[in-house]
C-alpha cells in the first residue's frame, strides 16, 4: 500500500476531493499552511494500492492548477524599517506538491 500526500492550493481542494471520491479513492483533507507564503493550503492524504498511484496522480493533475502570486518580501532585520522599500515578487504556486510513501501497515480498528 502507498500513501500519497498532496499539498494543493485551497482553491483546488474541493474539486480534488470530489474527483477522488467520484473515482472511488478514499481521501482525507487537512488544513495546512505554506511555510513561505504563510497562507492556507490543503494537504490531502490518499491511501491506495501501488498499481493505482498513477491514476491518483492523473486526478490530481486534472484538478490542480499552477497560479502566480505576488509576495512582498519582509524587510531584513538589520535595516531600519522606514528606509526599506519592498517590491512585490512573483512566485509560481502549485499545481500540487506530491509525496508518495510506502506504508508498512494499515490497520482499521
Ligand atoms: P509555500 O511554502 O507557501 O510556498 C508557496 C510557493 O512559494 C512555492 O510553490 C514556491 O513556488 C515558492 N517558494 C517557496 N519557498 C520559496 C523560497 N525560499 N524562495 C522563493 N520562492 C519560494 P510550490 O513549490 O508549488 O509549493 C506549494 C506549497 O507546497 C508550499 O507553500 C508548501 O506548503 C508545500 N511544499 C512545497 N515544497 C515542499 C517540501 N519540499 N516539503 C514540504 N512542503 C512543501
């Protein structure tokens, strides 16, 4: 058994869960926060057989889009805040960051 851990944008999370359930995959969604943007995203856990991993990845690819976001960098700690001018920079977020892990054992109690 494999555990797919997908970090997706909040905007895509509902569509992804609906598509996974429609394709008869079991999924759990956790609210999470990106370390860089400090914005809400969603972490979706999907446990499935090894032979179905690519099917899950195809569903994720279909539902999750790449988006660009503007970020204002924080001022450096050493500079006085009033002398610092920050220019927003563009970062590309998503479609999804996916980890596929081996599961030693799954128990339903
Ligand atoms: P965040 O950490 O909020 O990052 C959002 C986007 O900001 C990233 O998109 C990336 O394009 C950019 N970014 C992140 N760190 C950066 C840095 N030090 N300098 C410049 N740009 C930076 P994605 O790569 O698509 O990642 C989306 C979210 O997936 C991340 O949100 C984070 O929650 C998660 N993630 C990405 N890589 C990860 C990893 N190796 N381990 C754990 N979580 C990860």
